[in-house]
C-alpha cells in the first residue's frame, strides 16, 4: 500500500485522535519528570487529593469542559495547561501530517510515511513537554534532549541527511553553546552563562537537521526570545524566575549553609544562583521554549525557509 491510496479523512481523523491522546500523556510527563516521578506508575491521579482519575474523566479536552475545570473527586481547580497541552498535541499531529507527510510523493510506501510521521511526532511531543518543563522549572531534561538526538541520528535518512551529517550537526550544535557560553564564560566570570540543557537542545537540533539547523535554532531562538522578553517586560514591567525555581534555589542555599558540598557545587555552576542584573538586559527567561519553537518551525517549514534563505541570503 502507498500513501496516495489512503483516504485523507482517515489520515486526518487518526492524526487528531492520536495527537489528543498523547497530548494527555504529555501532562503526566510535564508534572512528573521534574519531580523525579515515574511517568508509568501509578496511574493518573488527582494532584490535589491523590485519588485515581477514572477513564471517563480523562478524555482529552472533553473531560475538562464537562467538569468545568474542576476535579470530580475533590472539586480542586484544574490548570488550563491540561486542555492546552492536549490541544497542542492534536494540532501538532495534524500539522505534521499535512506539512511533513502528505507532501511526500504519492507512491511513498505507507510504512515509510508512517515511520516519518512517528519520528516527527515523537520529537515534537517530547519538545512540547520540555518547553513547559523549562517554563516552570527552568531546566531541560536530559532524557528528552539526548533521547531526541539519538532519534534524530537514527532517522537522518528520512530528511536526506547522512549519518555523518547528523553526527557533525550534533557536535556543532553542542559546541556553539558550550564553548562560548559555558566553558569560556565560566573561565572569565566564574559561572556559566547558559545552562547545559540549552547546549544539549542545540545538539538535538543539529542531529535532526545538520549544522545549518543548529545555527537556525540558535539564531531564530535568540531573536524570538528577545522579542518575547520585550513583550513580557512591557506587559508586566518585570521578568521573574518561576516560583518553583525560587523554592529550589532556597533549598539549595539552605543545604549549602548546612555544609552540603554537593549543594555548594550546584550553586556555583547554576547561572540562576547569581543575583540578576537590573533592567531588561539582566532579566532571566527560560530560553528552551524559544529554541524549541525555532526547531519546530524548521521541522514544519523546512522547504519554505530553505527557499527564503536561497532567495535572500545566497543571491
């Protein structure tokens, strides 16, 4: 069977259903991974009272609407993040289908089309989870960054890359952040200028798209991050670290004062431990979501962006 023989209504219906289901699972990942909890056991439960969530109360988006945003078990208010992430899962799934799969030649085998869809979908879901984790906790899990990089190398041929191109891209992506913003910055200033998670995220981008993709992610991410910071500053008048980050730093400082050497080392290496400079230039904002946005732009619009680059940059 080839891609052109599959009904469009079937493909779109599958994409929406599959995306919503996995979007629901992302909420588990976003909540549990930063807390070092298993994403498999126990099953879904209310974070307020701990009671298990029944299957009919765990239908993506629909359950939130039926329950009017409150848990059936104890009436606790549910975060809007839950339906938002579920909707993002469905939207991302359809976008991958339309922009990465249905653009393939009609004689592409259904198996190859499915493999391309699953690879793109997997990295997209993982990075959506990473973006929300970084927004709340200002760190990017190694399991997502390194796992996504391995998947990128393994599926390099789907994107017209060789194994060597993928590995080289990963190395270039990592070094672009690690050398100036971590290694050299620490030599000069005594602490890192950026987190290792950002370097590993660029490693992932390079593994997927080669070194040009890593460069795009860094430059486009920086531009979008700057615009985002300006907008937040204009709306709120300040940019502060999330409450969870403040709480974690307070615990580390308390442990360090009590003589915990590991806590002291963590504080020395953590860019967030130093007092923030005054003004917009000293504001600290999670950079991961903007790098991830740039990555997803390239994943979905690689052809269009390539055409623009050839037209305006390589005349």
